[in-house]
C-alpha cells in the first residue's frame, strides 16, 4: 500500500500454469519481511516504461496501471490501464494475446486452488442477441 501511494502506479502480471509455485510464494511472502522474495521465486524485474512500477520479466503478460483511487478501509483499489504488454510467444498471427498460448491461471477462493482458464464457451456481444 505504501508503494501504491508513493508511486501512484502498479502492474498486474498474469501467471501461467507452470508458474504456480513461484507466484504463490510471492503472494504469501511479504516484501516488508522478506526483502529477497522475488529472487527466491526466481523472478527478475524491469521498470515499466509507462508507469512507475516494475514488470516481472518471467511472466508473459502484464497490465500497467495508474492508481485512480484507493480506499484503505475496504482495500478497494481502482486503476486505469495505460498499457498492456505481452511476450511474443503468447501472441497469435494478428499480434493479439492468445489465451490458449498464455494459459493464465486464476485463484479459486472457494476451493483455495489455482485453475487454468478454460475453453471458449461463447461469443461476447453476440450470443445474447439470439
């Protein structure tokens, strides 16, 4: 929270299926008490060109955001995405992010588990017109 307030920026990196262990560790360990947590996870960082926040080199996709508001009482953070960066290996032929190549994971709080995002099940802004 201190860095969010000081820098007015943050990044949200997308973890992939093969990165569950280091990503979970980074989420568990506090940077306030474990100063080398990124190195212990095997991660390296590079400063974003768009916001005053780091990018994790080993994670293939990230959202680079400016802080719009933060409520310390509810811990509600709202950011404006100013850039999306992605490694070429997760892009399709048109240069768009391909979820099948990225295989992003999401946290399932009901089962305390990580899950890979699944198959396409519909077409946005289209299927509902039926």
